């Protein structure tokens, strides 16, 4: 016998494995992307496009986060590079 929490965890894992996530707005399938693919897509946006980037905050590995954000910004805008400092 398992507890309700264990059963819920198992079901969540099961649905994550067999489920196919889709966008609730337009129904397109959601697929994983590499950092390079995301950066390329952002760089293809027209100038002056507003963009909101959301990310979890890493509290104990700040140096790693700063290096990776600089790397992912690449040759993007100077605003992106200045926020990675």
C-alpha cells in the first residue's frame, strides 16, 4: 500500500512520461529547446521588441549563473550583457 502522496507522485511521473504538452493559447506542441536555439529565436525578433525572460533564482551558485547568462546572451543587446554583470 502506498500513501496518497506516493500515489500522486507516481501518477504525476506517469503523466509526465506519456503526456504531450501543448500550448493552451494556440494548441502547438511544446518541445524542449537548447540555450542556443532560444538565443537565436530572441535575436531574430525585430528591434525594440519588448521581451520578458523569466527564470528561477539560484541563490547558492551565483557565479555559475552569471557566467551562463553572459554566455547565453552572446552578441545580443548591450542591455542583456549589462544585466549579466
